[in-house]
């Protein structure tokens, strides 16, 4: 089975969001699913992570080598290996037409003691500094293509996203739930000002992914039934 690698720098650094996109659930369906992914902290240089106006998710843009802007031009994120063709297909749908998947080179981050990153690479507890840059790895990531006019100059904050906004991306069961999120979730399927860009628990993109996952599950069940029927017929001959 082909295996792909991606560098995540925004909402997909949160395990419940990544799992919901590729598996249809905020948690891995089985331990076997969880074991498929290998996650390491990494850093991408010569790029910047911006807030997107009116949105929960960030934008990643290249920074020209001649830029005199003093803002940070390196982005810390997560390098995830073990993704399948189907995972990539779903992730492309999730990112939509605001991004394109492009090849980049990142460096693996290790702690001073030689361990890779924090105890929870994708979680809030991941380290924010004091790490050593190691091996350089070829991978892909999603680059913002929807225009600089939609970006804010400030850096996007992952911890703020997890604390205040992740709930409406994955539905119930993660963190403390504010009653206002129910209204937000119900509105995202129709609102033009959806801060998740259709990627929330009830957004258009999420519904499209869920329908595809249900179809695949149904096809799998049909194949299993057909196989069982064939075994029964063969044993009766």
C-alpha cells in the first residue's frame, strides 16, 4: 500500500481533526488504525503562518529570501507519515480550493536529550522551543493560494484554536462545550461567514467526506457479504 508524508501546521495538528478527516471519527476506529501513523515534530523554514480573516484556520505562504520583514519566517508543525492514497484524497477535499499541495523540505526536531519533540507532538503539550534541528526530509504541505488580501499580519495560534475553537470542528466529546457552539455547528452548513470554511462538524466539506466514507463502508460490507455467499455456495458443491 503506498504511504505518503505530509507536513501539518494548522488545524490538522489536532489529532481529533486529523482523525475525523481521514477516518470519519475524532478517535481512531481501532488500535490498528492508530498504529498506521507516525508523527514527528518538524520545522519548515522560509515560510510564514498567518491568520485568515474571519476564519479559524491558518494560511501558509512562502517568504522570499530577499524579504526584509522582521516577522518569523519559520513554521513549527507535525510531519505525519503512513498516510494512504485515500487519506490524501480526503485531505485534498478538506483543504479545498484555498490551498494547493506542494513539495517542501522540513527538518525533524529533537529535544536536547535526543528524543523527538514533546510527549504529544500534535497536542497542546508539544514543546514550543529548545529543540535541535536534525534530518532534512522531503514532504508535501498545503500552501495558501486564495490571496494575500484575506490574511492578517499576526501569527496563527494553535493553542488558542484548541482551547477556543476546535469543538466546532469535531463535534461533541472534545473539551468543554459552550452552548454557543451548538448554534455555530448548526449554522455552518449554510452561513457564508462560516469560520471553518465548510470544514466544521456540520459543514459542506465535512458532509461530503462523511458521505464518501459511508459509501466506502457500504461497499466493503457488500463485498464481505458476497464473499461469504460465495464460500457457502462453494462448500455446498
